[in-house]
C-alpha cells in the first residue's frame, strides 16, 4: 500500500541526526515537527519484562502470536494508553540502541500480506519493538530481514507513512525505508535523515552543494574594481535555508561535517541542540495545507507545523534529554535511575516556559 494525501499526519516534518563527542560518547536525536501531539504523549519508560503488542488488535488470521515480552528496558517520547499498547516515536534502550520514526510522505509502502515465516507488525509499533528486543544495529537489521513484515493495517483509523533510523555504541547509523519495491536498509548511513524523498535521493543531492565550505571566500575583482570581503560566512553561500526536507537534510549534513563536536556529553548535547535549531520550524512559517485525518487522540491542533520538541540521547550514559518549543530548558531522565522499576513510568513534557531568575521574580 502506498499512502495517499488523505492519510493522517502527512504534513509532518522531522529531522534526525547522529553525532559523537570528543571523549567517545555516541549521540542520536531528532526534531519532531508537526501541528499536534497525540493525547497522552509523554516521556515514557518501559521496563524489562513489559508485555506489549506488535499489532493493535488480535491478528486477523488468528495464526500469529502478536504479544511480546521486552528483553530490554527502553525510554523515549511516546504513548502508553492501555496495558499492552506501547508506542515510542523515538527512544533509547538499556543497551545503548537509539532510534526513531520520521514521516515518509507518499513513498511509504507496506505489504498487504505477511511474508512466510515472519510476524506482521503495524508501523507505529516498530520503534518500541526493536528497542525492546535488539541490543545493536546489527540485531535490528536481522530482525527486520528475517522476523517481521510491516503491514498496511490501520491503527487508530490510519496507516502512517513512516521510515526509520537507528544508531548504537559502534557509531553506525542505518536508515530503514519501506519502498514500493521492498524494504531497503541502508547500512553505514551518514547519520542524517529528514523526510521524503528517499535516503538515496538525499545522499546524491549533496553533490549539488559540494562547493560549500567553512572558510570565507577572498575578496572579489570584477569589472576592474577590487572588492574587499566585508562579512563572514561567505563559504556557505548557496546553503539552502528553507524548511523543506531536502534543505534540512543538506543543512544538517554539512553542519555535522564542519561543526565542532562537544568535548564531553554535556557540551555535546549543547552543541547538538544548536544543529537542530538550524532545522527547527518556527511556529507560523509552515502552514499546514493538508490537515489529514485528525483522530480523537490528537490534541492541541494548530494550523502550522512547528518543532514541538527536540530530543537527544546518549548511548553510553543512557540519558534521554529533551526541550520543547515553549520551554528551552533542557530536561533529562536516566535509565540507570529507573532500572529498579517494574512498571512503565511517564514524565510530562514540561512545555510551560521555564526561566531562571537571578535577581528574583
């Protein structure tokens, strides 16, 4: 099934990035750019042993066991509306595997039938399932190739068009795209992903920006006149500045190439937030032209896509950091501190503005 303009949530943006620090920490994060969040969305921790579904309802064929038990604890942004329904938009597990889903408008194609010897899974459940069962990117690849079939069965009335990216402590990033000719897994990707077109198109498109550099151009001699350079940043002339998926991919790829990583985790998170700000949607600049299917679970709907939140996680420390559009103060949870929990725990996003008053308020 190829998604159509009438499917839900087609206008979402989103950008993802993997990076590193000078002391060897591996980071992965994303902007979620949309005009709403599902009701009940929170930072959610699922402990080892969580029993969950990979299909929102009983498998229609009656031949597949669609319940699983989590091998690993995981945390990220998501939903836990009822027992057995566990959804993460992105997250990190106790083994340092990190990843998430982004929208793949008009190009996502899921199977009508399950491949022999595999289990059907609905696309919204894939992130948590892989984090619950896999310790590494290599294991993710094997599970996708041998154990699962992404199927086009709707959940909450829609089949969202998605593609995925994952990274781990080895530093490898992969991109997973369900295309019309099959499921493509791009190994050793550059660690940047946005939205449609597909990863191969974005990668090839970087050749159009081969002249961009971090060094200013010299002065200019033209028509017998000599002009001295009088501003900085000319080396990046031609870098696209809009909020389209191709522009955001190019910006993040070149920023990742040229920007200085942090010396340690704290400075790395701070540096990575700056990169994400370069791709963030300001509220009011990206009007939604196709609102799509708004479900009863959606709340806070506005007529513009904007960067609802940014999240970054560290494979070594097992910390999950986030900011929201309204509250730029960095918030954090640590999986180590939650390891003794045996039930899911949810933390509000904390979207109210939070200022530190140094002279009283």
